[in-house]
C-alpha cells in the first residue's frame, strides 16, 4: 500500500488501534513526552474544518486531546478530507511542529502519532528510514522480552501484535512509548529534527495542538457560514479568502 493511500483511510478520522500505529513504527506525540523532550511551547495556530465539526471542536477546548493545526498556510489546505469551509483561530500548547505535513494519525485515545514512511514511499526520507530502523529494533527487543519471536515482514507487524494476549499487548504499548522516548532523548532527536525540517511535501506546516482555546473563526471565501459559527458559540471573525489563508505566517 502506498503511503498516501494509507493515510487517506476513513479510520484516520475516527482513530487507529495502537497495534496498527506501533506496527507501522510510528512515534507517539504524547503531550508530556514532547514537553520533556523540549519540543512543546504555547502559541497561536489555525485549524481548517467544516462547520459540522465545530461543536466537537468546542468540546475539546482545554483538554489533552490533540488536533492537527498550522501556523504557516498553503493552498493545499483546501484539499484536506474535512472539505474545509471555516478557518478557526486558536491558542494553546503546541506539542511539536514541522516545516511541512507530519502525516500524523489519531489513535482512539485522541493522541496523534507521527507516521514514518519508508524510502520506497512517495513521502519517505533518509531520516524517516533511519528512524524506522532504530524503532524496529526497540519494538523487537520488547517483543523478545515478552517471549515472542521477532517481527519479520513489515506488512504483518500489526496483525502479529494483535494476536498477542491482551496483557502482553498492554505491556508492549507502555514499554514501546517509554523506550521510544528514551531513544529520542538520547540520540534519536537528531534524526527526528532533520526529518521534521527537511520532509517538505506541502507549502503549509503542521503543528499538533492541545489544551487550546478557540479565539474565533473565519468563513472561507463567503458569508454563508457566519450563523453556523455563531451558533456554535464561536466569535465570528469575518471572511478570509483562500489566498489570504495561504499567506498566513509568510
């Protein structure tokens, strides 16, 4: 499966199982982890969405559940799966940022994970490939400690993990997150930083935002969403054109 097909699956909207994310050698964007590693900071950011999702966004205010946002716009934002009709301005904790799209996926607990494409995929980099190599070693070390054979073919990682006992999977999930943090803290941050800065696929950037407050929302290109924005209890900031949105932060 090509990477672009993987991230476009419908489950990306509702959240992936941890076995799928870990099996794909993804990096968890834990709020506390990113703070300990020195990535997080507080700032304003923007989020594009459709009015039907505004009520859900309002309910996430002040919580640890994460959303994908940006501080630098781009024309490609209008092509996102949410079919955006509004631009929401927020302030909160940015757990981590990248120069372009991080290809983050949501787990069922509301936490995002940085997916790392291999070198054969259209968005893979030499840095994502090296990160995958070291993280695979971490995963296999935990697997062996639990008494299982090392994982073999990448395409079977998720199914291999899902066949473990529930108790062993719980141990695996906890240790994977802990060991990945240790690796990033010790030396992996060098590769991750290069990957985040040099994997330029789109003109907009991506930041992972949580514990946010909604400052207001714009209607994209027309006045038609004013009442829906106000009905959601959000301050209406007026109309913003697609080009003005693309120029944010530039």
